[in-house]
C-alpha cells in the first residue's frame, strides 16, 4: 500500500538539466515540487509545465526544488530519451527533468508507484520527504504557491504538531477548489487496478482515473499533517 509518509524513490531512465540523477532521499531538507507531464498533453503544455517553470524561477534552489517527470503512457514511441531532450530545449525548461523508466508495462514505474492517474499531476514533498500534496489537473498558482511557502516555514525536523498546525491554517485560509471544475485538457491513464482512486481535480485538467485502492491524495487539511491524504 502506498505510504505518503515514506514515498518510494524515483525510478528514472534519463535526466536533463541536472549534473547527476536526483534522488528524493538526497533532497530532504528542501521542499520538492514534482510536475508529471507528457510531451503531447494539452494540460501539461498549457498549465503544468509553464507553472513548474514559474515556480522554479520564484523560489530559491536552496529551499525549493522543482522537478519535471515525463511519464509516457500514451504515444510512448514518441516520448523516448531523444525526444525528451529536444522537448526540454524547445520548451525552454530550465529545471531538472527526468524520463520515467518503463519495464514493458503500459504505465512507467514511478507513475505506477505513485498511483498517478494522468497528466498534468503535481506532487509536493515536505522537508522531511513526506508527500503532502497530490494534484491531478490544473492547480491555481496562488494556491500552490501558498502551500509551498507554508511548507518552507516548517522546520527541517518539524514535529508532527507543527505540520498539523500548518495544515489547519491552510485549510482555514484557502478556499477549496471545486472537484468538478475541469477544462478538459488533461490526459488520463486507465490501467485497471482494483477500486476507484480519488484525486482532487483543479481547474483546466480533466484527467481520467485508472482505479487504485481508495485514497484521497488531494488535501486532508488539518489531518495528520504528514502526507495529509487520509491513509
């Protein structure tokens, strides 16, 4: 079962804009924002990647690390290493970008490990390496910026009580987006796991679900504050 307090390491085939492959374990102490995308996905091109680029420019690298993750589950023959290298250059992406590793299955390994339902998807990890947000579809800049900033305020060794307090404050301040407010520009994966998997959909990113066991990977503000997904 997926554990947001101990999320799996990234399994990748190639990296760009990075001197060496990045590992979540090595990034502890910083807030990590990971944007999963596909090269042909309208939501990724219009919302996900431009937002990731804006975030990379808005936050100090010493505090916040932005990572792009190409998760090719559609048109896989057009999303290999060479294609991604050209894509990163064409899009003017300056943050580290990885190619998710495939093993002959329909869904790449990191995408499967994190139960990502489609693209664009945004994952946010706190300073202790815990997965605190999992968004499918477009997320408003103000919301995601506020959440990342809140996580930077937490100490690197913050006790659970501090995380809970931050989550409760966010829940009190931020207005929850409508789960039905989609723009139909995302790409969904349907790999056929057991039950329905609930993600929080933001604006402009209607993405299909592939059905994992029931977990809410959206917010659960004011809960445990460590993963915040109601596990």
